[in-house]
C-alpha cells in the first residue's frame, strides 16, 4: 500500500494530512472482531438487526465482538439510530403492520411501501403539546426502535478509509458491486489469496513518471465522483428517477465548479494533457441527457 500511495503522490506518505488517516491508531481488535468487521464491510451500508447476524465460523455468540467493535468506534449501535425513515426501513412487514395497528393507520394491511409513506405523513403532525420531544414522530421512532430491537451499522469514517485503500488498488473498476451489497469483496478476496500464498503476481519494477493524483483533495474528489456514479446507477436500477436526477444535478453543479481546477489536469507527455477524473463527471452529463 505504501508503494501505491507513492505512485499516486509521494507526499501522501509523509503528509500530516494523509488521505488514509487511522481513526484509532492505538486500538487493537481480536481476530473475531476483525472477521466480523470484514463480513459487515462486504454488506451494503445500512442498519442491520443483530439477530440477523449469523456467522458460525466466527462464533455462536457475536455479542462480544459487536461490543468490541462498538467500543472501538467501528460500529454504531441502536442508540445512534435516530432517523425515522431508517428505523422504519429496518422493520419487517409483520412488524410494520403491528406498528400500523398501534397508531391506528387507516389500512394496516397495506403494502410496506404504502405504510412507510403513511408513517412519514403521520410523523409530520405536531403534538398537541407543541414540543418537538413529544411530537408524533418521536413517539413513532421510539415504538419502532422497540420493535426492531438491537441493531448495528458500520461507522462511516473508518469504512470510508478502508474503501479508499481498496479504491487505490482498483481505480478503474466500477463501484456498483460495492453498493449492491458486496462492498470490496473482490479486492478483499484477492488480498486474502495473496496473503495465503494461493495467488501470486509477477515481480516487476515500478518506474514512476507521472502522478495519478496531485494531492489529497484530488484523490478525495475522485473517490466522491466514483461513489456518486455508483449512487446514480443504483437509483436508475431501482427506477427512482427523481433521486437519480437529483444526484445528476448535484454532480453537474460540482463539475461546473471544478471544471477549471488545475489539479484536474496533469501532463502525460509533450503537449498532451488529460483530465484523469473528469470522465466520471462527463458520464453524469451523458446519463442526465
């Protein structure tokens, strides 16, 4: 990884503003904790009921590892879950029906999508007491969390760091695989096979002639563009045209602001310049047309 950072930009190795900072440099996790983190990392980034986590190869009781990762800052627990839409999405259809009956919705047997919409409308109603804490939305949130039980989600900060590490090794690979629910699985599997000695790559000398990224911000812009491209693909696959168009408009505005940025261009040869990351933003333009 040090060589890859050097190819991208030698300043990454010594800079105090490293593109790959360590969130908890002095925290060590057990083998079981590391295995569980990798398993969760390979899944889509969303809240997961702990009752749904079953990995016999790690252990029959995962609660010690969950507690370990939560304390180390790698996992969020249900106490961090405060978004009503995320809580409702976590509920199963029967649980959502039970919640609908509790709040006397007009049709508790409606589809899950319809019930979600009905709860969102109900949550916007103000309490007769007028305080935010006692509002209908807060009551729905509490009842929904009680039904969902214990849940976890990977903390975005550390996950982003690991994603960037993998991205450095797979710069040209599409990211749809990650957001589809098997994040980084191919790259992680390759690294594992190399460490086990089952996969070997030829030895060669790397001659650095051109920098891929000019600085930390340059790489972060590229990572953002890759994730945005993936989000647009997912939205289009789900036929969520409104969300896809919103992402496209945001990407287009970002490109307008960065189009003339000097770090988007670097010299490849005599009189030949090329924008390395700009093709991603150009793809957004094509998708939105």
